[in-house]
């Protein structure tokens, strides 16, 4: 049975590895052979990297950020990393990124159904304001789309990704605040159709899918009349995070939790909110943690 190099002490030259085996060869000790570390990219986006001896053991790589407003992430204080004998770097993979928050590389698409203008206004004031005023907007950060739907999506009232990419927070707030309630004559609520519309929108306006998070957030005060399982899964298969926020009149109103879970795909991405009351859970905090805690994964396109 062979040796297991991962059992070596990374920080010691010529440390001993113990091979677990059977028979007369059991507990045999051998010296570890130093191993190269993973190759450091020769080009360091929005920065520069200089290594003393490539990716060989003992080599020290120094990182600097040159882009405006860019800092080393995830450890700003760790400007250098050494290749240890066991074949790993002494620091996590570094990248140069803008501070997160307020910069979130994300496309945030809200699919909104409201039975009346009052509920529509409640959404934009209670939820939209928080998202819009907390984070930066633009091509290097967050783009937002707001699309009303009922029996079908209503693109005539949409605030689009391309529009908000060139707006500041005040401009996006004004555009979202100008929403007027619309509905189809049949009175239907087809969330599945809205989810399919969102996927098409993402495909047509996507930036770099490896370096931006795509999010679809369904906010509704009614259960869907059409199938949501297939369209929601199609979004997740395309790498899109799906959320759902159900706004109910009061604590006595029932709802179909199974359907909400089919939309979100995870109970942690389901919110139940009572109309005109402050929500107990804010999706923006989940999104912030998901993106900012893994910012270098998006920088390297390794999501």
C-alpha cells in the first residue's frame, strides 16, 4: 500500500508520513517529498502578482491591487503567500475586488404580483428601498429588474437590467416607485410563466455568468395557478438562485408551503411576510453573505 502525502506536515521540510497498511509493511515511515503548489495565475485581474520561485516549495508570491477602489480579498492584510512543502499555499486564494458590500456583482430580478396598488406600494417601500439604498448599482456591481406579473408578465411596466445599470440609487428608487398596478382580465396568477420569462431575460442580458450571481426573487400575495416546479428548476439548472416571499393579509391566512418550496428550492430561501409589517427575515442579508464571503470564487470564475 502506498504512502499518503496529505498526512505530511505541510510546514516542515522532510517530515515523516505514516503509511497505514496490512502485514509486515505496516507502520512504515518514509520521508515526504516536497510538492509544488497550485499554479498562481500569471495575470492578476485588477492587480499584479510577483513570485520568487514560481509555484515551487518555499516560493513567496506577493500580491498588489492596482485597480481603483480594489483591495485584496478575502484577507486584505495577507499581501503575500508562501508555498509550503506539502503542496499548498500559506494563505487562501487571493483576488482584487471592490469592497463587498457595498459592491455586489449580482443581477437581481424581482418578479412581483400584487392584488392591488397598496400591496405593490408596500413591496417597493418595505423591501425595494432596503436593497436599493444598501448596495451600489452599475455594470461592476448590482443590476436590478422589477417585473410585475399576473396571468402573464407585464413587460410594459418593467424596470429592466439595462436601465438600472446606468442609474444611481435615487434613479432606481424613482423608477421602481412609479409602478402602477396591472393585471390580466382572466384574474389568473401564473408564477410559472413569470419564472420562464425571467430565465429568458437572463439569457438575453447576462453579463459574465461565472463572475456575477443571478438571482430571481418572487414576491407575491397569491398562490400560482400554473406549474412552478419545472420553470423554477430550469432557473436553478442554469445556476440561478431562486427566492420567494409570500405576503399574506394577516397571520390567519393560509398558504401552500409546498408550492413556495418548489419555487425557492430551499426552505431557507422562503419568507412569509404579513402585509404592512416589517419582515423577520431579509433576503438581502443572505445574498450579501453568499456573494461577499465567496467573492474570489466569482473573481476567478470558479463558482
